């Protein structure tokens, strides 16, 4: 494979707080980093609303994407080099897929995708294959090269070894974000011995396997992930901010569809709000977190009280309070609360929100099931492969066990202010206090 002036005349390095340095020697990679589509990732935070809980968590998808690229580069150039199972013709393809795997993320992606029924993976694909700078650069590698990059990211590429490096239960994506998110949030979970894991990785037919001698480093990685989910990713305060964000986007959409006259027209959202229109890649690329926050700031001044209140809450971090609440066990209380909120004049559609988070820390192979996951395999000294949870008691203890957390979010201040409706107020507080 060739790319005009394949290697840079001098290696470029990015200083990185997690991997110390990120090394770029290929002109192709350097040119991709310089495109507007990739630079946009600087304006999208890796952890969405988490910065409102952990103030250090301001790092971007740009940081993370470079990190995933660097991990893959080390695996290929240092660990896999000269191993007969690795085909070095796949090198640039794998590096491009690593660098570009998050390209299609939108602002506050989780909430954004939920409200507008979008999928960042579709946009990653559309940006790679569409009329973009990224596509022009990839095309120089060959007519079908962009398609191959998209296939690796979509996990449909024929060489499954390449796919498993980018997405599996222990891949470069997860190894980067766990360490990076731990670093920027400042928590003590999330750290594990990546150097050790990289040393024991081996390419084997259609997957990456790990030498048995590195099992404890792999266990440590699984436990880090487990802790990060519950301590950071599902933190109820970040979820509270996300609930408000979701409701702002819903409210603005509803107002737009009702013909409400905005003081600040949601121009960037037009094609998302119109039911019969599909957002173009060019318009999607104009969306980033700076734009979203601009609207939230402006909409604090809107006549519509719900929209302006929710925007005030988000911008000034006056978030919703929460209690444990399981809708399956507390259906009666849920229905009562809706009625009481209506009586109190607080719109339950915007101010009473159930939210559930769940995670499966590690799973062994269950063929044919939804969300099928490839298990982690250890390579025993005699060459035999064993699935990780059969060898590790620690991993076995959490394998296949989904944990779900249900919370109910509401504005405590509104309820406190119900002084003229004392009875309703007491009834609401009574239900919210009751543990299930
Ligand atoms: Ca990622």
C-alpha cells in the first residue's frame, strides 16, 4: 500500500498525560488528524455531563482517539512485529480504524442520540464514506480503503483479528478510556498495568489472546472497568445533568413543532426537528458542545418557563435531586406521584424522570444471544486456549451478572416551594422518602 510520501521526514509527537507521548510517523495518519472532521472531536467531551460531577473530566474525544491510535500502534509495531500470525499489510488500516472509531459522536452523545434517535456509528460510517476531507485522504490509499476502515469499525471486516483489536471485551478503546477517564476524573479506580497486558497479547487466527502468565493484569483491568462504571460512568449526579439536558432538547423540539416563536431560533436543530427531514453529514458536523451550550445560555431568556428553567438548571448546575426508585416494584407510587405533580402544577413530563443504568462487567460466550460478546481467551503454556472466567475466580464471580440501578429524578426546590399547597407537598415528600 502506498500513500504519497508514506513516512513523514521527521516523527511527530503529541504530549499525552496518559501515554506520555503519541508517536506519528505515517503521513496518512498525520493528514487525517489535520482534517476539520477530526479536529471537531476537540469540541466534544469524552464523558458528556460528567464534568459537572468530576470537575477534571473536561477531556475530549480528540484526546481519547489519539490514545486509542497510540495503543494500537504500540501493539502492532512493538508486540506483533515479526509474528507470522500478523499480516503487516493490515497495519495502516488498523491504525486508521483506531484513530477514526469515534468520529461520528455528537455533542453530549448519549442524550443527543436518545432524543433524536440517532446512532453515532451511522455517522462515523457516513463521515468516512461521504463527501469529507477524511474520505478524500483515505481514498488516496485505494478506492476501497474508506469502505474497509468503516467495516473494521462496524466489526464486519473479514479479518476478525483486526476487529478484535479495536472492539472486544479487552480492546484498545476500553484500555484507553479507562485510564484516561481515571486520570481526568482523579479517581483511584481505572488504573491497571497496560504495559503488562500489551506484553502478553498474542495474535492468533481470528482473535487476540493473552498468555496465561498475564492473567492477573487482565483481572485487574476487568475490575477497573467494573469500578469505573459504578463510581464514574453511572454517577447519579452526572445522570441528573443528562436527564435535564435530554428534557431541554425535548422541550425545544416540542415548542418548535407547536410553532413557538423563539427569541433565539434553533437553526442548528432544524433538520433534526422536522419529522420528514434527514440531517445531512455537513449539518451534523456543525453540531458540537460549544453550539449546544450557546443555545442553552441563550434559552435561559426564553418566554417559555419550562425551557428557560431547564436551561438555567443546566448552565448553573442546579440539578435534580434523586432517590432510589424501582418502577417495577413501585408502580402504584409512580402513578400517584404523576397525579400529585399535576396537582402541584409541576409538569411531570419534564420534572419527574425515571432513569435506569445497567452494565454487564464481563460475559462468557453465549451464542445467539443479543449483544453477543466475544470472551477473553488465555493461552496456556501448552498452547491450549481457555476462556478467562474458567481460570479466574475473580472474573467468574462477576461474569454474566448484569447490575441495574433505578433512580427517580425531580426538582427538590420546586417541591420545597409548594408552601400554598401544603397537603400535596407532604404527600409527595412522603412517597419520595419511602425506600423500596
Ligand atoms: Ca471510544
